[in-house]
C-alpha cells in the first residue's frame, strides 16, 4: 500500500512540475500608438541609413521594422491595410539588396506614410 502511495505521489509531482510558469504568464501587449511610434522610428532609421549605401544594414533595419509591424493588430480592415504597408517594406528591402537605394528610399517613405495613416482604420 505504501508503495502505491509513493508511485501516485511521484506521478503527481512530475505532472505538477511539467506545467511551467510560462504557461500562466500573460504577454505584455503594447498599445497600437506605441508600436506605430516604434515602427516609425525604425523606418526613419532605415531612411537615414540610405546615404551610407550599406545594403545589409538597411535590410536589417527594414526587417526589424517589419517584425515590429507584425505586432499590430486591431481588426480585419486594419490588418489588411497593415499588410499592404508591410509589402512596401518588403519591396524596399528587396531594392536595397539590389543596391537600388533611391527606389528603396521611395518605398520606405511610402511605408512611413502608410503607417501614419493606419490609425484611421481602427
């Protein structure tokens, strides 16, 4: 009888330990204006990096802006418009990889304007 109690207690202990604290942790969500401000700063940093003509650095900055933009979520129309602007970032990144910095700058400016207009769709 005591052997069964030990087995049951061990199984319960293992099952309780398998549920980590991360399971119960809530993710801290930033507000949409905070995320937009962050994305705007990253897009501006990419625009400012264009005169240096370092395609790898510009691509990294654009990717960071795109990843930050993926945190934006409100409704279907908002996300649809966000995705259109993110496509401009993707195109800018491709142009930067091809060393077409003037085209990349135009796409980045269009993306910056698109992100500025996103709050209309909330």
